[in-house]
């Protein structure tokens, strides 16, 4: 599995946390590890990359300022 860390702009409340969590959970193969104001950590299968996660967050109405992929 790869661990993806996203820095997310525009989150400010529990509604934002829920919206981002649901968006990320909807990505096939994604295992949401944590969602905090401004940040999310997700595990995905190796080779998946961050693009599907970034798209899901952006579709939920938030901007991703940084996405880092860490292969374990």
C-alpha cells in the first residue's frame, strides 16, 4: 500500500471534515486513515498515485495544495 498525504485548503468545520472523508472514501481502493482540518491521510494500492484522491477532494469543493505519495 502507498500512503498519500493531502494538504487541503478551505476546510473549516465538521461539515468540511465529513464532506472530505466521504469524498475520499468513495475512491475505489482507498482506505481513509485520518481527516483533519487542512489535511488527510489515505492508503491506496501501490501505483494508484494521488490523482483520484485529488479529483475527489476538488469535486467536493476543496483545493488540494500538496499531495505526497509515500510507498511503504
